[in-house]
């Protein structure tokens, strides 16, 4: 279980997260939803220790992140919101780096790598520099690296961006299988249809503040005939959208 207790993150006069408190249970796929700049990535980067919150506590399985940072990081597999990292390494070099950091044995690494490389159809690319990959291939490389150590907590920031349909399907299946073992998947997405398909629980953020946290089924039950997209936009979308659309339709934007 992960608990955020009154988390606040500021950059000078700008507040990225304002007094965020929520709990993420084990055995669930948990989604962070929100517009650009809502605070999703800031929250995730605080959890994976890329940045440090200005105030508040993050508790992971009873351990305080500030005090037990290394122990907690060893339990986390992280896919960042951009795969443009370690570009001078080959895919195999990157995977060796990750498994070394997590102290994965050579035997376990080889067995898991064979399965993941075959699943994501990267058999012919293992010695290719990451810089030569398309966005989607870079994304696959980073995903494989995150899953290789078989961590208890998967934290995936926009993980399906750039993936082909087969890889997207396979990752969804892996996410479901992981939580069925009582473990945890946390991911952010702008694709509300994907969130509706996958999530057990969600947190919706707007301008760094928590708008909703809880069961996706309960949220959908508030408007039984509506999609998550409709409910989400009703909760945090712009007002008078129909008038904005009409105004744009009346403009000669292409001239």
C-alpha cells in the first residue's frame, strides 16, 4: 500500500501539487488522470524519487520514502513519460545496467529477458543503439527494463504512447496479470478509454488538486449511461465548450 500524506510541491511561487492525500492499495491498477499540468507526472516523479516533495510524507508498505528511499526504489519499476534516455547505449546494454542496479542474477535475467524480448518482438534489435530506435521501439526498450527485475510496484507514466497495437495489448495483459498476483500498477494516461478499460481505482487531478479518488466503478455509477470521458470532462473540463466549438466552426481557420 502507498499513502500520500498532505503532499505539496512548489517551484518558487508556482504550486504543482497542493495538499495531496490519497491511498493506493495493493492488487489494483491505479490510474492518475488529468489535463496537462494537472500534477500527474509531478506526483509520480515524487514517488520514484526523481524530485522531492516540498512537504508531506509518502509511505510505501510502512516505510517513509524520505528515510528508506533506497529500499523503496528497489521495489519499483519505472517507465518515464519520455523514452529518450541512455541513447548511446544499446538495448542490451541498458537492460544489463538495470539488472545490475537491481542485483538480478544472470540466470534470472536471461530467463526473463528471453520472454520479454520475444513478447515485444525485439529479437533482432537487442544490439541496436537506442538512439537509432523509433519512439515506439525506445518505449518498448524502457518497458522491458522496468519489468526485468520483476518489482512489486510498476509505475508507468504514459506507457502506451507510441506503442503499436500488439505491444499495447501485451502490456495491458501484463498489467492485469501483475495485479492478480496481489501487486500494484500505477499509471497515468490521457487516453480515457484505456483508463476505463484497465483501472480499478483512479485519482483525478486538476491544477495540482485532487478532484476525485476512489473506485472507477463508483465514479461511473454517478452517470450510468455516460462514458468516463463524459464524466471526466463534466468534472474538470472547460465551461461553455459548445459555444467555443461553434465559434471555431464559424472561423475561417484554414484561410
